[in-house]
C-alpha cells in the first residue's frame, strides 16, 4: 500500500491560502454585523435572536456540503468546486450587506453570507485530511489557523484604519458609515482572490490515486439503529413540547422558543430516521451522527463551552465596550462609533495574537501534549474575557486579548488534531460537517439564553456576557481532560 507523499511548505501554504479570504469575510461579519443591526434599529435585546442565522445555517449547510463533497469528482476536483461556489456567493453578500436599507434585509443577508461561508469552510477542513499524510495534518490545521489570524487582523482593523485615513465613520440616522461599507467591499475582493489562488494553485488526488493510498473514495453507508433512534426521538420531542408549553404558560422570553423548537426539530429528525426505509442524504447524515467515534462525542463538550464563549464575545463586545468604556448606548453617536471601531481593533488584536499562537502551539504540544495544551489555552482565554469586567481603560483591553488569541488559535486547531486520526477517510467530509454541530449548537444555545440571562441576572448589561463567556472557557478546559491523548500526539 502506497502512502501519501509529504508536501512541501509552499504546497501546504497554497492549499490553505484560501482560508485567508474566508476568515476575512468571517471577521468582518463578527465585528460589524451587530453594529449594522443596531444602526438599522435593533435593540441590544434583539441582537442574539438576529444572530441566530449564523449558527443555524452552519448546522444545516456543513454536514450536507460535507456529505456531497465526499461524493463529488469534477474537473475542479472533489472539494475545490465548493470553495469557489461559496466564495462567489459570499462576495455578493459582502457587497450588498452594508447597503441594507432595512433591518430585515440585513438579517436575511446574514443568512446568505453565513451559508455561503460554510459552503467554502467545511470542505477546507476535509481538504487537509484528503491531501496530507497523518503526520502533516497538525501542520495543515496550524497553517489554516495562521491564515485565520492574519485575515481576521486585517479585516477587524479595516474600519478603524479607514477612519484614520479620512473616511467618514458616522452616517445619517439609519445609515451605515462609509468605513463599514468600504471595509465590506475590500473584504469581497480579498475573499475571491485568495480562494481563487487555492483553487488554481492546488490539485487534488483523483479517486484512483486515493485508492492506492488506502483512502476509500466510495463512502460506506452506516446501518441505522432504528429502536435507539425511536427512543431518542420520543424523548427529545417530549422535552421540546414541554419547553414550548412552559414558555407559553409562564410568558417567558420569546428567545426560549428557539431552544425548545430546536429540541422538537431534533426529536422529529430522530423519529424520521427510525422510520426511513431508504438512504437519502438526510437519513445517512443522521445515521453517521449516531455512529460517530467516541473521541468526537467527548470533544463535543469541549466545543460546547468553547463556542458558547466565542459567540458571546462576538455579539456583545461592541455593545458592552461602547457602554462601559466609551459611555454610550446610542448607535448614531460619535462615542458609540468610536467604541465600535475600538472593538474592531480588539478583535484584530486577538486574531493577531492567534496568528502568533499558531506558531507557538506546536511547541506547546511537543512539551505538554494536545490535551494539556488545549486546557491551558482555553483557561488563558477565560481569564481574558473575565478581565473585561475589571478593566476600565479601553487601551488596557488589548492585554486580555492575548489570552483570547491563544484560546482562539487552539480552538481552531487542536480539537481537529485530536479528532482527525479517528475519522474514516471515506467519510472525512461528512464527519467534519457533523463535528460542526458542536460548533453550532452552543451558538444556538447562546442566542436562546444569553439575552434572558442578562435581563434576569445582570440588569441587561451586555458586558456581563463576556464574563459568562470566560467561565464557559474555564469549564471547556476541564472537559478536555476526558478526551484521550493520541499515542503519537507528542511525537
């Protein structure tokens, strides 16, 4: 049996370069969409439910795209067609978003943008597994983390930099500042160019050659445990219906309908799986979910706490910093927009630190192993988010971004390194998509409960969402200890 050849540094660079543009778009979305929503009339309490588009589209799109890309072969290859289609659609959304004339248009475009980013992003994760031998996969994921950091730094700083170059940072009530609009235009160009670089500079192994490496190219269908699916379906469906009744009876916050509705939807999907008599795409994805490796099940808890924290930071930092550190809650005021620009700097800083951390983390892994390295990095991020509650000088907020940067680089690489050797090669795409469930579900959970928690326990103060995120990262670090260390992880 032949083995995949080791690729050169520049070959790995080229195959990961498209991630620069994907993260450029993702960072513009994270740093500016809450600002756009507030500018178009959304209240702080509305932000979580408006943001639900982002994780929900990932939940639906990534496993389906992964399943489809496992079965694709065209003139462009297996994964590259999806890179290109996603990049084109995301570029169109980036050009339109800052020209939104109403809140509902911006919310709809967030759905389009996030779905399109996911079309490109999921095959990139599987691409590393396809192209690289096992020993080079950690380097491949670290390279992706490096480009994520670099792209996010530049994208997050763009509105701040444009304002200092003389571009207007304020607009008429209900209008989007020119700094944000121009940043989105630049982002569209960078995204398309970087993905085209990867598509044109990298070739994929054809199915015949993958077979010689021992990588099966025809995915094997997983048998469905129908009785187990039926039991789970009934339990989740009942839990969801009870939740809806409680929200209605006690007139609880409407965001909780999202959580209860998610339980109902999952229960129905399990009942469908128990009764399905043919192996359609949805049935097979759900069957693969049931059969996922134990390592993925344990990593799910790590991802739950990690992504809950990151989502809390993304959607509440602008409102929290503008209110606490710049003294304004008015999206049309100069103080608010100065605070929003400074959040762009902070987001750029943590992504810059993440790019540097991507160079340091392999050294940590050699000394401490994958598990302890990830624990340490998540705890650094947790301490950083909690520090937002203590620091009052906005310039000193750059310091906790160091810890957040290490956590972010670790979240983007070490779980995949812990997981990749436990995935069957013929299902690399679909399992990377299913693993995204545990990125998306905590974000849906955050969108459902964060607004409620802030109103009930913290008088609606958005800065406390960052404190909750910090605690969540500390818990995620503890959950890493349940995951087995790969035998060759430190080699």
